[in-house]
C-alpha cells in the first residue's frame, strides 16, 4: 500500500441496500516490501503485516512497532510513515476504499478512528479473508461481491480495532534495550530470559512475535545496522568496523553483512554518496 506486485482496482460501485456507493481504490499484497512509505492518503485503507517487522508513524508522532500479525490504518488528513527497516522486508496485505458507503462502515466500527497499530488474533483467517477479496475482484465484473468480501474482511479486523492496543512486551522491551547497549558483546539470550523469569522457548516466541526475528537474528540485524552507520565514516577500516559491532572475523563479518543487507561491506560503502575514495 500503495504499489504492489498484486494491485487490483475497481470502478466506483453503486447499488441500493446496505452497501451504498463504495469504491475499492486499491487492493493487493506485497510479499517482499522493502521500502518505507511516506504518503498523504486521499482514502481509507488498512495494512496487514503477516511477517516481518518495522514501524508505523503518523505525522511527527512517536513510532509504533510493527510485527507479525500487526494491522494498521491510514485515512485522509495525516501523513503516514511506515515500512520495514533498511535491508529488511515484510509481507503486507492491504485494501483501500472510498465513497459514501465508507462513512457507514465507519459508523459500524469497521474502520478505526485512532491512528494506532493493533494485533490480529487469527492471522490465518485474516489472510483467508484477503484472498477471498482478491478472488472476487479477479472474477469481475461483479463488483458487489468484492465489496461484500471487503466488508467481511473488515468485520474480521474489527475485533482488533475495538480491543485495546497490544501492550508492549516488557521482557522483549528489556532485552531490546540490553541489545542496543551490548550488541558488540556475546549475549546469552537463554540466561537473559531466565533473569526475567522466562524460559528461552517462551522468550524466543515472544521476541519473534514482537520483532519478526528470533533473538540471534535480531542481534545480527542490530549489529549490521550499527555497521552500516559506521561504514559512512571513511576513516574506519571495514575490519575495524566488524570488530566494533562484535564480529571480529573479517570473513564472517562480510558474509553476515551481505546476507543481511544484500551487499558486502565494501560494496555498500562504495555506493554511499561522496564515498568513492575511502579506506577499505
């Protein structure tokens, strides 16, 4: 949302009865979304992240964490900023709607009135509702069926809108803060979880739910993000940067960085603006 490998659009729908003048502006899925959106929307839409992690922000407000099973909305007025961190991706389903019928859906609570990120209880069912919508749209020209499927989808998501926003996981928050400070050290996540009274298996599941990554991969992602920042300093050797982020072996650092970011450290540095003559 917007632009996807699966983007479908329908003309305005006019019909009598419960659904009156609804237009599906856009609907689709981006299974490998790597870019961040910075956009002012002219319609209502919902985005549903099946896997991956990132953030959701409205105007200059605080960033809200997005993880697997997160759902959020956009509406006319504010500017929205959301997406995965650089070098990562998430799998997103979305649908955008406009027209008089949308006001009725809002009055029924099918669209949220608050700019928050929520968590869907049944991820598989929500995915099935999206796929039913896509199937109806592809069948055409029965636009009525597509709008009915959109309503079913929004009914499924309404439990998230009407419920309380997901409380941040205090254990995960504590570990993330610890990693931010000690990322260059060897971290025993099992022992760290035990200090907070949790088993490693429970903590691992909670970490993956909140961030989209298991603990060790999360640590690697943090280290690579710090390395990307350090690579902008031409006075630092790549080997020194690896050691600073906790990966002293140059070969291992290069391999891990490329697997995470998509480029080897030297390739990444060479592509930075104004960094054509640096110490590598």
